[in-house]
C-alpha cells in the first residue's frame, strides 16, 4: 500500500501489528507507545519528514480512547489528574509544534533530539526501578476484583487528594501544571503528546501509583494530540491520515488489551522492560544523528 504524505510503500499489516504489540505493553504504564512508533516510522518505514510527528499524534487520537474507556470502566480513571495535566500540557504542545517545523526539520538533527529525550525517559524509569528493587519494595498490585476504584477527596487550584486502596495520595496542582507545560513543549516537538515523559514523573516525583496514573496520562495524551494534529495541519504539515489510521487501529486494540491486563502485571517488571528498551533506542538515535 502506498502512503502519499509519507511517500512510502509497505504492507498495511506491518504498521497495524507493530502498533498493536507496542501499545499492548506500554499502555499498562499509561504510555500510548508513540515514543516507540516514531522511531519505527523513521527507521523501519523510512518516513522522516516533519509530518511524521503529526502522524504520530494522530495515532494517539485514534488509539488512546480504548485504553481510557477500559480504565474508566474499572474505576481507575482519575479526572482531576487528567484535567490538570491536560491544562498544563496544551500550550506547550502548540509551541513544540512550531519548534519542530521551523527549527528541527532536518531528520538527522531531529534524531539527536529524539535520542536525548528517550535517553532521559529511559534513565529516569531505570533509576526508579533500581531504587525499588534495592529497597525490596515491589509496588502492590490491586486485586483483580473488588477494591480497585479511586475516590477524589479534594480538588482545587492548590492540590488534589485521592484515596486508593485505603491510602491517600496528594499532589500540588500548580507544580503539576507547570511540569505539564514543560513536558508538553518537549512532547509537541517529539510528536508524542507528552504522556511518555509525564508518567515517570507522576510515579517518582508525586508518588502516585502507576495503577492510577495510567488512565489519566492516556487521556491527557489524547487531548493534547488532538490539539497537536490541528496545529500541525494549520501550519501546512498535516499527518499521513492513512498511515495514522492503520497505526491507530492497531494501537486501539493493543491499548484495550493492555489496560485489561495491567492489574495482573508487576509494575517494576514492566518499567524495567520499558526503560531498557528506551535506553537502547536512545543510544542508537544519538549515534545515527551525530
């Protein structure tokens, strides 16, 4: 099949299956998988134009709702967290789209930037896992039935307080919104919506359980990706709709399955796998770009 905007030809099953496999794993951590699919599009499919970022965000728009719906159905979708992250991220995504088109159009330069972003994400996730393993404190998984719902106790402009499995979790809304803006800027350039960067911060800096952050980060990723696709299109760099739809449909199936399986998978095992994958990809991209 020929994809006109990307100017590539490939078997349509390839992007669908790749998105399904990636999203099934990454959605368990609240990450859409776009950070993996962007290198896949550039290195495997040969799609290196600036519109690859817009296509990656269109993938998020199509794929994320399935995972969000599954988390909502299980009572693990936290609206205050999703709204705070989205409000902070949106302005950054707009600015990031401008930077991507006007300052980083060269694929070689963009690979260096992408590699550094991946290196940071992977390193931070790896440190989180190593600290947990050193203390021998594996994150407690919620039971497969019963007490898995989250309750919002407080939500205002200063903080929100959540109760989950008998434990209370607090976060400063102002700090979270500012951090979301910075992450939205990076995510807008990279074309991932910011969820891949936000998830490790929510777990490490704010101390929120991965079982609560997953649905919220997927929601924020979807909302900011809608804005990103619109803004890229207005700037004359629309996504490859056909390729993005194939990736999105594969991701939709993968995210639903991943959200369903998440509560049965140890969080540290999942984060260790993701961090090692990210570090390998980061080193490869930095070497290729230099």
